[in-house]
C-alpha cells in the first residue's frame, strides 16, 4: 500500500456552543436576588495548518473526520461554561482546499499558513445578560449555536527543491535512492513509480566538507510520456507535482534500451512541460545523461552519471545544491513569507421566496438573533424583534416584496408578516390579549414593520 496520498477528503465539524442558563439568585435574607444565569461557552474551531513536517495526505485516507469539542453550558451564580477545544488539522505545505463543488477555497503554500475550516458555535447568553430597567426578571436565555460542519476536497502539490523529470525507467528512483535515504520501489520495467517519492539530500555529508553543508528536498516524479500535458498516462496527476519545484533535473536515458535518442527525449520532455505550464521552461534546469555505465549515446556538454557505479553523482549533487541555494536567495530578496491566517468572509443575510406566500431568511447573523430556548416567552419574542430590526431584516423583507399574512421562516422561528399596527401580532396590546394556547396553535405573529412593537 502506498504511503503517499495527494488527494483526500476532510469532514470538519466545529463544536456546538453551550446553552445559556436561566437562574435566579436564591439566598437566605436576600430578597429578589435577580437573574444570575451564566453564558454558555463557545464551541471549538477546526483549523487547517500547513506544516513542513507533513509529507502527504495519508492520514485522511481512512480517517477524514476531524471534530472540535463542544462548549459547556452556563450555570447559576453567573458561572460561564468553558470554551470548547479547537481541532488543529496538520496538512503538508502546498495543500489546496476545495469545496465539494470544486471551488478553490484556499491555497496553503507557506509553512504556518492557517485556514478556518469550521467555526465553532457561539455560546448562548444567560438570563443575566437580559436584565434591564424595563425587564427586571428575564425568564429566558439563549440556546447555544450549532458549530459549522463541512466536507472539503484536499489536493497536494509538492513543494520540492528539485524535481527529477524523465521518461519511465530512466533511473530516477535509483538516483534518489543513491543520494538520499528514500527507498522507492525499483524494477526494470516502466511505470514502476506511480506516486512521487521524496528524499532529503544532505550535501555536506556527501562531500565531507562542512563548508558545503546544505540540504534540499528532491522529488522523484513518475515517468512522463509523450502526450502527458493532455493527460495521457496520468500526465496531469504527475505534472502538477512539478509546478512548484525550484530546479528541474531532466534525466535522459543513454542506454541502448532507450525508447529513442537522448535528443528526442529532451525535445519531447521540454515540449510537454511547456504545454502543461509555460513558465516551467524558465525554471533553472540541469540536463543529465543517465545510465552512463551502459551508455550507447553521448550528449555534448551534458553531465553523465551512473547511479550504479556512482560516476558523476557528487558533481551532480553539488551543481543542484548551488542552483537551489541561488533560487532560495532570490526568493528571499523578492518576498519574505509571512504566516497567513485565512478566515472566511462573514455570512450575509439573504431573503428568498420558498413557496406561495412563504419566505425564508438565511444567514448566520439572522439565525443567531432568534436562537432562544423558549420561543413562546413574551420577553424573548420582544428581544427577537429588537435584534431583527437592528439587523435590518424588516427593510430587507419589505424590499423583497413580502405581503401582510405571508409566512417568514428564520431558523426555528416561523411567523406571519404584518405591517399594519392594528393587527400586528406582537404589539403589546394584542400579545397580552392572546392566550398561550392560541399563540402555540398558530404561527408567531411578529410586527417587524414601522410600529414601535415591544422593543
């Protein structure tokens, strides 16, 4: 089973917020102690973080689920619930996150880059928060908000310093096994390598000179064939791992078993690279003749190596290390990478028709405004009216064309829309005249219009 995975899925579930508490102070010799319910804790977030210590998406293949913990409920004596613990999901640098519909959401191309994949639900406010001069004994509290839950598609594009390019069975795996601790599968038939192999090359260890101490990551890219830029032979799956390589090492088969002459191999490989992504031809590259111990061809002015005998290996490694150091220096001069924290844009409130004389209001701010534990409580409904007006939901409904008597749904709340103050459902006079049974037997009737209501 391969230990390299470059496509995976992630299910991120943030923690739910804790519920606010409805409680009143009850102590001896303390009359009318007042509300003292504490707030619920916020649910934990799910963060995706890029890290160089992770090499592939293998950990998501069989276990795609990542969940943060829920916030705790508030309690009496104004004690707030504890916050849920965040879930930090470590992915390799170069991971791209897509929605299930295929939209690119974020590209984590630098070490330490973070993206908020699922935001934890807010904790509900306890009844102590709703104390005011006009509301001395609020008997309601907020319900905790549910945490976000999303599926994502993950795609990894390797960020190697050196990418080995060549036809199948040209000796790329043998070379990376010779110069690093990587141990890819090696055999004498084409397409032995089906996934990239990474190896760390330590130059100082090979030359024995401490002054040469440097290291770089080499990637063994599976063999390319003619037509790879159009996807032939899994060409797209292989070529995308070359996109971010700093230096290209093009290996040409010099043996008599080569499918064609080295010049033809080079021409085809460079054409496929250019067709796939034009700027790949501008990358620093080294042309190398492979299998020098069984050479039947010669390449003028090109380095010839043999991974079996070791011929030219140290010279190649030194040349690649010099190019990598130069490119790294140029990158630092252009820009110094800073850790980027990606957060989704805040949700907007939208109003859409859901049927004849029926409307639905979407958006987390609006749903948050109605998340009370008891939607039949008079004072809770008055607080909902005040919040929705503050958000401008009444004006949005008017502009959308809502008519008197239409049913409007916001999260768990369903009510009839009335702009006529005489028949408004939650004005003070009408509301106190209606019995509780009558209110529960019909939709709530909220007056979000121009009347002063009970806000």
